[in-house]
């Protein structure tokens, strides 16, 4: 509840928060835990925030020390539950990317035509190609690199 209140107080909408069922570990029943622990149970719950406001969520992540002051420890999800950033505005971006790709193909074709003392003619064949969306690098997974590869075949004429 403290985490939910913290998230909402910092601008996350209630419908963007999902609290999963807790995982309970009895530390006294651990096979390799020979010592009695000061606390018997370790309870972990995964909270998922799904928001289009990446900057807001990133700013909240950097303020998680405020929760620690309230006795709530937040840990990185590690290998099983890492922080993920997904690019979801692809449909809006696709037409602009295709337009740029076609324009770039024409510029390249014009250069080929110039180098061969020809002029470009009609498009003979065009293939939309493949789109890829990747993290810019491992340190900034919230910044995406979106790329399209197209193939446009022009005919040349003298």
C-alpha cells in the first residue's frame, strides 16, 4: 500500500499499477540456512508500472529512497524481472520512416545515375523491408533506436 500511494502521489495513474501475488520464503525452512534468522519470512512482491510517461517513471525510480525511509526496500528485479522499456508508438512513426527511407533511396539512385551519366526513371520494384527496434545501448534502455531497411529498384535511362 505504501508503494501504491507513493506511485500515485508522484503522478502514476492507479490503472497503470499492477501488484502481483507475493512470494513467501520461510527462512527457517531453507535447506542451507543453518543459522536462525532474526526474521523468519522473506516476502517479495513484484509491482508492475505500465505507463507511456517514461520520464515520470524514471524520475520516480530515482526517488525510491523516500520509500526506504518508510521501511520499504525496493530492489531491482534482476534477471527474472528487469525494468523494461517498450516502444509502443510504432504506428505513428512508421509512415514517416517509410517516407524518409524512400527519399534516401531516391537520393542514392540519383547519385548512381549521376555517376553513370544517366537519369533515374521509374521505380521497378520496392520492398518495405524490415523494421527493428533496439535499445540505444545497455546503459540507456529507455532510449530506443528504430531502423527500417527498404529496397527500391529504379531503372536508369540515358
